[in-house]
C-alpha cells in the first residue's frame, strides 16, 4: 500500500511541477509562446478545494492562492502516505 501511495505522491508532484511550468511559459511568453492569461488554469483543479475556499480572501485576484493551493494538497498527501507507511511498518513488526 505504501508503494502505491508513494507513486501517487510523486505523480501529483509531477503534475504540479508541469502545471507550474506551463504557468511560467504562458505568463512570461517563454520559448516563443504567446502570453496567455489562462496559463494557470491547470493549477485550479490540482488545488481544489483550497482554491475555492481561499478565493474570497484574495479579492484582488492574487494568483498566489492558485499557485500555493496544490502545495497544500501535496503536503496532505505526503502526510497521509507517511502515516500509512508507518502503520504498515508497525503491522509487519508487531
């Protein structure tokens, strides 16, 4: 079970890194790409539910919440997988 969980964490981290890369490319027009105001659209589903819960706080349209929200989910996934791995180790040893 811990192996599956670790794969899920690495997969989510990879999707997060890819979404951040696409945000940087679209926002700054890197590699000859046109600037795109919707470059961060892939961060929104990765950051659910935090993007909707924290949106009223940032009424100025701050993109930092959309950028940081998947990090919250990633840390929660990591903590959950750490707890599962610890439980599995206890079962094997005891």
